[in-house]
C-alpha cells in the first residue's frame, strides 16, 4: 500500500483524509482531523501528532527531558537499594 502523502489544502481540511481539520500536528504543523492523529503525552500536556510523524519516530521534547532526568535518578535509586541490601 502506498504511503499517504499530505497535500496543500485550500481550506481548513485534514491533509490526509480531507475531513474538517481539528488542528495542526505538533511535529510537522500539518492540519489534521481527530481521526488522523494520536494523542501522546508531552512534559505537561497531551500533544496531537499525525501518524506519519509517529511512524518516523517523533518523540515530544518533554519525553526526552524525562528520559535524561529519569534514567539517572532511577539508576541512583537502584544503586542505593543494592547498597542497603548489601549492608544488611
């Protein structure tokens, strides 16, 4: 099946299925309807990202921040738990 390519709309219609658009994609800015987007959680709020951007591996900036902060914190907590278990 061929890949869906967006087109340049002349009105506020979804670039993928031509339904009335609900708003822009958080990644590429293409106008999309509610059926052509997936809601993903950012750092503070949910973001609507089109399925094409999701297939290309889009990840919101908030998720990157959480991974950079959360991974070291979890590693330190695991190390502290192992140390506490070893000292018993």
